[in-house]
């Protein structure tokens, strides 16, 4: 299956997971897995949240993202990925004050009922 993000518009999600500003996303969600092309503008973030029933992989396409992962800060630059396994918590921030951060996220659901 091809997911053609190039022909979709970004949708702004305000205060994503309780974060600051907005998270811009192009999202495919089939109920079993979310696949997201995202953009985090300077000053924007996702809120700190627990992955209770899934994990998340975030590949940084452009720019840099700062993550608070289980209470520890780490910076991920373009070409690298952040992984938040099930049972762990994180928040994502744009690490730049002037440039957007572009990411590609995969969130597979582990517990479907």
C-alpha cells in the first residue's frame, strides 16, 4: 500500500497531548497502526505522555527534536530516530528557535480488543 503524503495537507493539532502550540500532521490510521508525517514549529511541543498500549518510533527528517524520555533529555538530529517502547513516557520539542522540525512517526497498536 502506498501512502502518498505529498498530496495531503498538514492538519494542525492544537496542544497535542497537552503540549505547547500545535503539531502539524499528515496521518494514516487504520486502527492498528498510525503512520504520521509531522512538523513541529519553533516553540511547539507534544505533552509528556505514557505509551500504555503501544510504542512509537520517530525518525527526524529535518531539523532537530529534543525529547524528554522517562525524565531524561536527549536531542535527535536529522537522520536519527527516537524510540519510546510500550510502558515508557516521552514528550517532543522542536530543538530550534528558528527552524521547523520534520518527523516521520510509526505508532503500532499492541493491544487491540
